[in-house]
C-alpha cells in the first residue's frame, strides 16, 4: 500500500493468531475454531485489543483517503507523477478490476473484519474477572467493524436509495469461515449490519465517556458513526440528532486561530479529534505523502516533489483570510521540483497541499514525511452533517446556525444554508480526508473538470483524462470494481457494471 504506517505489536500472545498482516492463521500456527475460548487471561485480552486498535487505525489515511480524493475534482496529477494512482485519477480504460489501489480498499478492510469477527465471537466466553473489560473491547470491535463496512459500502456499492433492497453492495461476513464464498449482500443488508454493530457498540461503550483525542473508542465515537449512518440512509432527523449530540457534549472545539490550526494540523495537539490513535514513528502513524513527497538536497534544501497539485478550483474555493487555506496550502515556503526543475525558485509559483505536512515530533530525520497521528473522527464533520441534515429536513434556520458557526471559526464568510453552500463547505473543509467521493455519490452529483493553477500549467498533466476530466452523476465509476482476484476465487461474486464480464467462469 502507498501509505506510511507501522503496526502496533500485539504482543507474544498474538504473534501467531491475530496480527494485522491479513494472515490470521498462517502455516505452522495454532488453528482457530469458532466457539473455542481464545481469552484465558489479561495478557490475551490486552493482546487482542492492541490488534483491534492497530487494524482500526489502519483503515484511515494513505490509500483509504488518497485514492478517492485524487479521483474527484481536488487535484491535478503532476507531469512526473510516475502514474501513481494514475488509473483512478484518469478513470479511463486503464482503470480496471486489476487496479491495485482500489484492491487495497477491498482487501484490507475484509482482512481486518476477519480479525474483528474472531474477537467478537471469541470474547463471548471469558473468565469472570475479565468480562467487564472484554465487553468494552467487544464494543470497540463492533465499532471498528461498522467503520470497515461503511468504507466498503461507500466505495463498492451504490448510494443508499429506494432501491437499496435490490442494489448489490459487498459480501456480509460476521463469522470467520475460511471456506465460505459469500455472494454480495444488498446495500440495505449491509447498512442494516452497520446499524446493528453500532447498536451493540452503543450498549457496550455506554459508560465510556468521550474525551478529546481519545486513543480508544468512546460513546461519542459511536454517535459520530451513527451520524454518518443516518446521513447515508437519509434519516435526516436522526442524523442531525446524532451529530448535535457530539457537538453539544462540549468536549471538542473547532480551531479558530492560526495557532490552534497549527496545533491541530502540524503537531497533532488540537481540540477537534473525537478519536486520535496513538502514534510514533516506530509503532504507528499515517500519511498522505502523495501531496508533499518531500526530499532534500544541498542546493535547494527541503523541497516538495508532489504527485498531485491542488486544482485552481480548490484554491479558489477559499475566502481571503480563511484559516484553512493559510494552514493547508504552501505558496512558497519551500520550492517544488518537477522533472529536475525547481519551481518557486525560478519564478514559477503555485500552491502545494500541505494539510498533512508531517508532525515534526514523530519523524526519524529532518525531512517532513507526511506522518501524523490518525484521526478518524473530527468534530468539523459533525457540523457539516448537522447542517446538511437540518437543511434536508426543512429546518433552514438550524442549518444556517450550525453552518455559520463552522464558517466563523474558520475565518470564512458566512452564507445562507442552501444546498450549494453546504456542499461547497464540505468541499473546503474535508479536502484530503477521503470524503468527497462519498458525498458526491450521496448527493447524486458529478463534477465538470479540475482546471489547473495557472502557475502550475507547465508541470501538470493536461487533457480530457486529467485537468479537463468530468464525471457525471450516473457514471459507473462511482462504484469501484470488485478486484479480479476476488472474482477468480469466489465465483458467487458479480462484478459491478462497466468493468467487463459480470462473472468469472
């Protein structure tokens, strides 16, 4: 995977059984049988918990965000991007079921779901003195499984609609069975499982209070996921209620000064994360290096060599004085190199996206590596979901109030709550977070082009598949292809439309 990540060691207990290497029962290991007691002491429980957290953390950043964001209207491929994420960026005839970037987005979530399933089932029976602790960890595993399935549903299934009971999504697997070859469940069935998992997590984590930058799931994290579930399923009253419950907890504050933005986005010490996983260079961090890809030489010092550069559409999306633009975009602090030419040195200027510049406290040398603590849930998204949900439910006054609060904190001009303004705020706020793809899909919208910054016109790829790329709302690429390997090993799977044959014979 094109991601910066190191997995937490789960301890000797898990050396054979439950690592995040997608090989839960490798050759030569002890075997696993459903129903067997897998937790006999506290060390077992701690080891499994470490594994669950490592897998959960691995479902964010890297390919899980970058792939979908470079597919839409945020970025232009640099002329020397080496075809990194090329097929998905172009979505032309090179984007097939063999694309390894989208394959990662299928393979890894299902591999982690396997681990979650084994623990959820295996932790039903534990020594009496471990039951309370095991119940909490089961709640964490339920939340992680819901998170994984929502990622799969948003990318490989159709958007939730009146046809959800017949539209195909992904296979549902809640009990580990290596011999099973499950067919694809419907969108309605997958979302029903997500809701069931959240309901279980809500019960088991009810007494785990939220806290800013919590390294473990809390009841606020569960409510955060409920808000995502309800906005996807178009239950707007409950989406607004869930989002506002997190906002009104008063524990998470939007950054509203340059200093607060820097603390949040450079040093991982902000007040916005409802969850923020543990991070260190040796034991786990996440990154988006495709946007910075920094290096160093004696002549120019530090410089960017990004695979992707912000489109002019993205640059133009921000008002003058918007704190997000000041923190997330670099217009000349460091030169940028393309094809051995250093820009911002010889007069050519354009902005580079540096939202994920790299925490200076968790890197091995002086070169920023885009590495950060993984933050799966940020309070800003709750403002966006609440604004959208209130508006769609017809409560424009409440939609405007919550939208304006976000805009004011960010130093942006306030606007009325209209469909366009709310969608535009999603575009500005969540760039780099991998949410634009699912938003367009939920709204039934496409995009028409990603024009290049004038100063970058000589260093970006141009043409119909690049800067002029347009994708309509009904384009089949809004459902990613089922990976070829999966189709070959499971003949019960049916391929999504537009990617060739529907079934491997």
